[in-house]
C-alpha cells in the first residue's frame, strides 16, 4: 500500500532533468555504438546496426520489453499509468516468502519452493503441462521461436499486445492482422476466415483476452467457435495476462481446453494481479507434447526469490480479491468521470482503459508527463485513443485533474470523433 500514503507533490522541475539525462544517456550509447561500428568496420553490416536502431526507436516509443527501460531516480515521483502495473505492490505474504528465500541467493542449486507443482495444482494440471518464463513475455518469445520458422504466419487482431508481432518482424515470418470491429471488439469470425484462407502457412493464432490495449474480452462462446472451426493442427495461443481483473460473465479462462488436451497454449503472469512485474515470473500451460517442444527454446534461469514469491501469491486469494476490487472500483469511477466530462471510453475488463482524446496521443502523453503523469504510448491505428493504467486513488485524481486541464468539458467535436 506504500504509494497510497504519499501525496503527489507538485514541483516536478525534474521532468526536464529526467529527459536531459535520458537524452544524454542515449547520446552516449549512440556515440559508443557509432565508434564501435567505425572501429570494427561494422558499417558494412547494416542489418546488425538496424537492429540497434530499431531497438532504440522502440525504446523511444516506449515499446521496449518490460525491464528494458531504466528511468532515473525521479521515477518514484511520477504517477505511472503507462504499463498496466499493479500500483499497490505485492502482498505481505509474498514479500515475506521472498525475503525468506534470500538465504538461497548465494547458491546455484537452490530449491524452488515447488513453483511448477503449485502452478499445476492451481489449474488442475500436471507439472508436464507447465513452462515457466521470466515474465509471460518470455513464454511468448519462446512460442514465437518454436512455432515461427521462416515464412510461417501468425494470425491475430490489431491492435493487440504486440510482443508476438514484433518478434515476427525480426524473423522471416509474417503476421496477418485482423482489424478490430467498429465497436472495438475482436473479430473472431475474421480470424477464422484468415486461418482458413492461409491454412498451409498459419502456424498459430494469437489472442489476448482481455485484449491489451482495448481492455475488452473475447466471449467464451467465440473462443469455442474459433477452436471448433479452425484445423486442429493450428495452435491457439491465448494470453490471459489480465484474467484476474475480469468481471464480465461472458468471459471464461481457456485453461479447461488445456485440461482437454486441445491444441492451445494459455499464458499467465505474476506481473499484474500479484504485482511482481519487476521480479519477472510468468508461465505457459499446454498439452505435454507442446510443452516439450517449447522447452527446447527456454524456460529456465529464474531466480530463487521470485519462485517463492509466486508460490505465496498463488495461495493469497484474499489479496487477489482486494486488488481486483480496488482496481475495478477506481477504473469505473475514472471511466464514468471521463464520460461525464464528454469523452468516449471503451468498456474495460482489465487494469487499464482507453479514452478517445480526438488527437494524436504522442503529443498528449508529453502534456501529461509535464504534469507528472505517465500514460500509455500510441497504439496504431488507434492513434487518438489514450491508454491509461489504473493507479492509486491520488494518482487517478492527479490524472483526472490533468485531463480536465488539457481537454475541455463537453468532449471532442463529432466530426473529429467520426474521423477516428
Ligand atoms: N501479455 C500482455 C497482454 C501484456 O500486456 C504484458 C505486459 O504488459 C505481457 C504479456 C508481458 O508481461 P510479463 O512479461 O511481465 O508477464
């Protein structure tokens, strides 16, 4: 609860200091890479340099892998509503378990608290159905590497969590992106159509449920329809990073499909409801044969401390319930206030939501930053939609105050809204 006690201060003369520091850092890195390139004649190998350039560009756009960004010390002063984290931090039981596990910090062959078994039992599965990752992001990467040899295709909606799609860009695979429907729901019939049309080349389907960045769900009937309609050898990867925040009865987890032995992989994370984003723990659930294929590409190398934290988090249902309740209450309060101020908000089932601000959000994010609020990056093609994560009550109040300063009551003009 640490952040709730802290009142937002209002002197943030440090935004520009932070920016200056970041610019200086990246300039230093550029100079370093530049001189290395010159020294070793790397200019000829432009693809390698391209990768550096792409990584820098992604970082500048806030699209880096979790943990890639290294903000300076002023980080603690800003309201971090940009990355869908859990602002309240892990439960006392989790912190205690992690502190106790520190006694293994000096060991290689440390016990793991029984994390794989705990996850398997939690879902009514066997250990052979579980793969761990340094965050579910690592599991997504492993799925990509396993299922996307050159020229294979992945099908998914657009926009969605783009880690899977980004990997595709870096390999010789391809992504078939199915646009969202007019009301921002995910177009499952559209995905089925694309899979059938490209059947020979499609390796897997990626579904994010609830979806990031929109926050809405795929109803359980539609997941069933998809699985029953596409060829059984096309794997369906269902990313349930935000599962714990859903209240809509139309939603259901896809874990039972793993129990049935269907060709699915379900990913979960301890980064959101359990508030362990900085500690890096997630997992994938799938039939045994799929897990064996995935293991060839990673899934080890996690630290002892987070494994004990994960076991404690799975047991702490009361804390999970409390976080869900606080998140949903603050989300609905903020969304209703924005609607009352005249702005369209997509109904969300996650710990974030999207609001239409009627102009490109890249500049808008800068305006919020000046007011000590970090908001989500741009998610093309929804360029005018701002994604906002749920923070503490004072942080959401700071966000609303900034929003009212930046956007007039009454909302954006109708013509502008229709152009989006
Ligand atoms: N999946 C979705 C939909 C996400 O939004 C995120 C991170 O924000 C991840 C996966 C990766 O999270 P982590 O690697 O922390 O588990």
